[in-house]
C-alpha cells in the first residue's frame, strides 16, 4: 500500500544523488508501512487479549458478534461488565440468592474433595488442643476425643 506522506522529503543535493535519494525514499516508505502494519497488529492482539482475560473467547460463535461490535473502553473490567450484561459470562452480582450460592459453593468444594468449613474448624480446634498437650496422656486423650486411634507401644 503506497504511502505519500514521505514524498515531500527534500534534499539540497537532490540533483547529485537522485538515485540514492529515490532508494532511501522507497526504504522510508516501506519501513513506515511496516511500522503501521505492526502497530495495527499489536492493537488487534491487545484487544483480543483483553477479551480473553475478561472471559470472552473471540473465536466462540456466540461471542463473535459481541467482540466485533464492541466499541467501549478496552479494559478487562469494562469488557466483563458489558459481556455480563449481554449474558456471555456469569456475573458475580447475578440473581442467585446468597443461600443457594453458598450451597453451590459447598457442593463444588465437596466435589473437589475439600472438607466443609465445619470440618475445617473442627480440625483446627483439634490441632490447637494437640499443640497445647504437654504429656503423652494428654496427646492420647485429644486423639481419642477426635476418633484417632493411636497404638501405645508401651501396652505391648
């Protein structure tokens, strides 16, 4: 794509080095066109990256028109807000009641194998009692309280 922005470069010795000058002008035009192409590619990649970071896949057929037509601010927060409003991604402020969201979170933790918050609290309490124990008998009492069987080597 020819660019005429660099045609008006003048050199006082133009008559003497006209062949060299033409060659340099051509190089400047080519480098300018390359720089513009790279800048456009960089902007497109930054835009695509912002959409991906916001949770919108530009190659997803459902999101393609959203990405193409989006003319808002190119920040992750702005894109997330618009994408949530358009129903492309979930919104943290959705209409799910807090108790239902809590039970969904608990089900997700259980499915992932994580203990419930109550079990975590009981574990922390037992660990604190175990750390506070100063004798072997106290350690065995704490272990028995929480259903941990420890075989005493002295009983054999």
